[in-house]
């Protein structure tokens, strides 16, 4: 029974629009919430929660807006989650894991074919993998193609790379003879890292035509360290059989390459810079890093790698026959070009 003079109590029901309008009117007239609760036959805490819920971030309590938001939330809560359907749940679990190892998009697309009348969005599967507290410990992300522990942003990373290496020529404007690998002397450089916690890294510099490779251990990630090492290596190339074959250098727009201008001025070569996140524009060095990963797998710390080991690895890479060089080694190819240029 409600208090004397009060209205019939609505147990276990959300506030209606009429009740919210009464609450607004009583509160505007200066009545306390406890007085209003007794008058409406409602619990005092119910009114407090409703006002707090609909006055967040400094918003005023408006009955019609509060009612609309309440209905929207209630509608979402009453929708049955797709993965609560046993047939859909089992289909997703079976095809996500080996031996199928299907992507969420493939699972979502195939479901309606194998189970007519059933459907699921691939985003629901991704949320199940990454956001569901009960499935996080199963590490279902390991069954995805890229095995990411955390999901990337839908629209990707923001690209602000053109603020770096501003005076370098963009790779799309690189000379055609460089792009088609018809002229020797055009190099690409990049850093190969191990674990994120590593203090050091490995500098990888590759000649585009001969695929000759220079490796060096960098004690830190500073641009000065990278700059000094590239200058040192290219000076060695100029004084060896590659004399005259150091004409340009292509970089990505990472902070470690901010000393590109010093390299160009010191060596008298042309700098080129890749478009942000277009790693294929320096395919020679990317391919070489992939080869080096056979000896230094990804995820292995490079802090323990010595320069002596890199010298041995560099020799192995430069003395391995390459199909693209008619099965000559990079060193043999450079020597043949050098001899031909002197005759």
C-alpha cells in the first residue's frame, strides 16, 4: 500500500513519461525528493538514480529526453545477443579455430549459407574475441591472421608523416631509372628492431640493383647514431669497388632518419622519402629484412647481437647467389659491373 494521499506504487517498473513530468514539476516547485517519492509512491533511491542518470555532464533534467534515452537503453538490453544462439555460437567457435581458421568476415558470410535464417555481423565476432571478459583468457586472437593482442582502430592510424624529411624528394617522383633498377648506386635504408624494450637496433642498408647489403649495430635509436653509421658505411663503399655507385638514398619518415640532410650533404647524394605507411616503396630493404629474419627471428632481442655477428651475416648475404642476378652473388655482380666500367 502507498502512503496516505499518495498514488498507487508501481513496483518493478521503470518510471513512465507521466511520472518523469510529475517529478520535474514537483522538483521545480522546490519539493524535496523524499516528499516527491512519498507522493508518487516510489522509492526515494529510484528518483535519485533517474535524475543522476539523465543529468550527466552538466545536462538539465528534461522528462521527454530522459524517457527517450531510457527506452533506447531498454531496447538494446532486450535484444538477444547473436552468440547466445547455440547454432551460431558453435558455428563461430568451430570455424574460428584450427583446422578451419576462418576469418570473422568469412564466418559471418558463410553462416547464412550453412544455416539458412541465421546471421551474424563480423564485428560481433571481433567483439566476442577482444571484449568479452569470459573469452579473453582463451586468447582467441591467436587464431586470427595477424595474431594481434589488441585490435587496431577501425580507421587506422593518423598519418602525419609529411612533417618529417620535408626537403627529401617523395618516392613517387623518383627517377624512372631508379624505379626500374637500371642504374647502380641507389640505396635504401631502414632499422630492424627486436623487442620493443630493446635499447639498440640494427641498421640495414641495401643497394637496389645488386642487392648488396650493409649491416651495423646501433647502440641506441637516436638519429645521430644512424646518420653517422650510414655516412661511415657509404664512405667505405665509395672507396671500394663500389666507387661511383653511391648516388641516392631512400628513407622512410621515421625519426631515426631526421639526419638525412647531413648524409646527403656529406656524401653528395640525393635523398628520397617514402609516402607514410607505404613500405613497399622501399621494397629492396624490406625484402632484405625479411631474409635477415631467417637468422634473427622477429620478437628476439637484438641487444645481444654483436657487430662481429652482423659482419659474418653481411658476408653470408652478399655471397649468396640470387635468382634476380642470374644466380650471381651481390659481391660478384658489383665486381663485374666495376670491371666493365673500367674497360
